[in-house]
C-alpha cells in the first residue's frame, strides 16, 4: 500500500464533471491512501463510492526529497506539520475541491454546468482556481505545499532583486533595506494599537485582536526581523489609528504633528506592500493590511483613486478564494470566520467608494456564497479551535458589523423588487413598486434591527450607542428615499400630509447626524461618521424652510443646519469650491431670506440669524463688490423671475467661488438639476471620508 505521506490529502465534494474527465491511474487513489484502506483501483473505486466522495488518483511524480527528510523539511519550512482542522497525518498544505455554483453576476460567469474550484492553502496562504483549464489537469498539478512554497520563494527573490516594476507603478519606490527607522517606538506602537482597538476595530472587525496583539508585542522588540507581511499590517494599523485621532491629541501624545506622522507611516506602508509583493501575494494578512490602508487613505485621497485600488483588493481576494465560503473549502473554523468578515468589509468598501465615484458598483456582493459572519466575540475564537462555539443571541462586539450585514441581506432580498435595472436599494425609487410595498419593506428592516440589535443596546456603551444611532438613521434614510419628491412628476400634486411626513423624516435624519458628530460618547468613531453627510436631505429641508414658520421646529432646524454646514464649511476652507458647494450655499441664503420674509408677512418675530448665514452673506457681499457674474434672467417653475446661472457640463467646473451667491438659483424641486450637481461633485472632487452618501 502506498504511504499516505507520499500524497496530498484532498478534501472533495462530488462533482458532475468527475466521471467525464477522470482517467484511471495507479496505484491507490488518494482517499484510500490517506485512510490506509485497500483500494480496488477502479475509477471510481468502490470505497469512495460507498463513502460518497470523489475518487482522485495521483500521478507518478518522482519524489523531490527522500522520505526520511520530508518530515524534517516540513518542520523547518514554516508550515505546521498537522492540519489545524484534522488530527491525522495529512500535510498542512491542502487542496480543496468543490463545485462552483452558477452565478448571475458578470464577474462570475455561469456555465452550462457547475464548475469545480480548487483552493491551495497552507501557512496563511491561499490560491483559488476555478478555471476549467486548471481544474481539468488537477491530477498533473504539484503538491499544494510545493506550489505555495514556490510562490513564496519567487516573491522573495523578486523583492530582493528589485524587479517590482508593476508594483512600483502603483505604490512608487522600491526599497531593499530595513524599514525599522520608519516605525514608531515600541511604546508608541502599543499606544497606536490600543487606539486601533478602541476606535477602528469595533466598526470593521477584520483582525482577531488577541492574535494580532501577541504578534505586535513580539515584533516590536525585534523590528529588523519582522516578516514582510506583518510589517505591512503594522504600518496600516498606524495609519488608520492616526486618522481617528484629533491633531491636538496626536501632537500631545506623540510629540509630532499628525500630518508628519501620517506621511511617514503611509510611506512605510507603501514600501512594506512593495516588499510583500502585494500584486502576487497569497497571504491573507497582506489583504487585511491593504483594506486598512485604503480606509485610512479615504481622508486624503479622491474617491476615484481609492475605488481603483479597491479593484486591486478585490482581485487579491478572488485569487485567495475569499468569494467562496470557507466551510465549503474545508478550512478551519477560525479561518472561515475571519475570511467572512474580511470579504464583507471589502464588499462595503468597494460599494461605497464606487458610489462616491459616481459608479454603480459591479462587485458581486449578492451572487457569491459567502455566509454572514457569526455573532461571536474575539475571545470565543482561537486559531486552534476544532469545534464551532455556540453563536450568541444579543449584544456582542460584532453588533455594528452584523447590523451592516443585516442591511446588506435586506437589500439582497428586495433588490429585484422594482426590476433588475435598479439594483441594490434603488428599488425604493422604482415606480413599479407602490409606496405601501416600499414602506412594508422598510418596516421589515426596522423590525429586524429592533429584534436583533436595538433590543439589546446599552446606550452607555459607545459601540452600542453608535450602532443604535446609525440603525435608526438608516431606516429614516430609506423612508426618505422611498418618498423622495424626485419620484413625482412636474404636474403631480404632493399632498400636505406627504410633505409633512417627508419633512419630519428629514428632521430625524439631521438630528441623528448632528448627534453622531457632536456626542462625546462616540467621538472615537467620528472618522466613520463624517462619511455620511445627507446632502439630499439638507436640500429638501432648506426648500421646505422657505415657507414653514412653526416656532420650535424651524428654530431647531436652523440650529441643526448651522452646526452641520458650519463644521463642513470649516473643513472645506482651504479646498477649492465645487458647483455643489456654491449651489448649497446659495440655497442656504435664499432659504433664510424667504423664511424671514414669510415670518414678517405673517407678523411673526424673526429668528436669530444663524452663524453660517452671516459668514456666507459676508462672503457674498465681498464677491459682489469685486466681481459681478454674468447672469441670465429666467423664470422658475414657481413663476418668479430671477437671475439664474445656468449650469451645464461645459461650465460647471468654471464657476467662480467668489460669485454672488444670491444670483445662484436652482429650483429645489427640480431634482434633476440637484442630482447632476451631486453626481458631478462626487465624480470630480469627492473626499469620500467626508462626503460619501451611503447610508452605512
């Protein structure tokens, strides 16, 4: 009988392609060899038929080493001798074969029959193949352990030789020397890690805290010997941790400016990614690091660049097989769970950056078979665990991540309701679906949030408060989307009750947004909150405030607008103004003027002038005295003659930010004009950390 160590253990599922493509081979089949049972060598053999598994015969490949050396080589190669999910003598590097389910997304073309995928995995590396060209010759492929080792050696040799031209095209310079000089001190490494655990990790959960913490503690004492992959992760952790801190706090704690430290750590991250061979790597830890790096860069890079780099991350994930659920690949419980978390976060990052770039994301979030992450704390997970822990019911540290997942699953269920052309949450704008059906769908989401998460929230806990606030906000955002006035035709009459409902919903959204930005309990998560300025809500609210004069409600709303836009105006102070900014600022001035005139007409006392109105009025007056823009006289849909600047694709980018804002007029109910400005703003200027309009 053949020694089972001569052959690689193969985890298989029955495939309809097996019988057609398999060629009988000698000696025993791989499964019988591993189980140390007699094989009748038929194709398939009787033992495999009885067990219901695929029968695979090895090829006669001359051994590369003498048998007595192999076990010793394994122990020194960096590969653990035993598989983490098996207790037999199978090699740690494995090939998992599985049927590839047909999909409808063009990123995963469906075939006439199920395609079989193969995953080479071991030592934190994985390579996934699902091409018929590869799987049809799987019997000729070398052992998974040799494939992964050869790739590792190839990457190492290329990095040393400095032939990373394709990587340099994206990440810039290459480096051969140690990066230890770019690292912070061991004390500061630990402080940045603690910042990451408090500010970042609860909202993304793509790292296993206990495991990474031990790795960082060991690495910080010997930075010259840290692995290339872990070093990339360390620099990415530094970057995103700093992004979440205020500049004054960084200066006080680290003795250097936030800008200077970010520049140093980002350079370190780019060099570390180059050394790790990011375009060829099969290491999951490098993808984790790259996702963190992209999240940190959203504060300073345009959305188009981040979205393009997301494409690199998606290809890395697909190469590693993250788009296939680990439970179907024979992976360990721990690895399966962490891959699910990473795939979901990458999905969200790709979708939101695509939206910020004015692109309908083509990411196959709805068509893959990856299961949602489990409701399990990091303390309940361990890389060595053999049994799945019991999933929790109620609040865990996964609350925020699972709430986002719930939103995604809700969209998955309803995305086709309004027709294929809308996709995602676009069904809420579909005229094919009644308002009653849309409200029913939103109520389903609201109930899911209530029963699965909000019921267990303790709002004295920052993560719970953050999760609760954003779940409430996303429900309101969906209601606003379902009843948005852009769905009405020009001649349609919007009832007063409908206007009141939409206006009340806008008030709730703006109150929630302002609370997220100003509440001290969740200041640590402000890096995430600033992603979600509700532009269309602000536009509609300003339109309604022209004629609404209710004392308490309007006063509260002007205070909210003042706080929200004043903060944004300060953030934009040193940045070039876009047509959207000019239009919004003009609308603020006109809304305040119309609101004051309406109060005077109805013999109501005037409200205190908001600070942002004073600032914009002063700027407008200065612009008028120095430069009078060319305007055209036009008639608005309401019948009033105004001076209007016409925005076209040809002149939208040429508007002078010093133009008189009172001369800039867009009809608030002409949503095609506002949508054009929003799209152009996102396409040409978006800083996605500040301006992304996604609900989560």
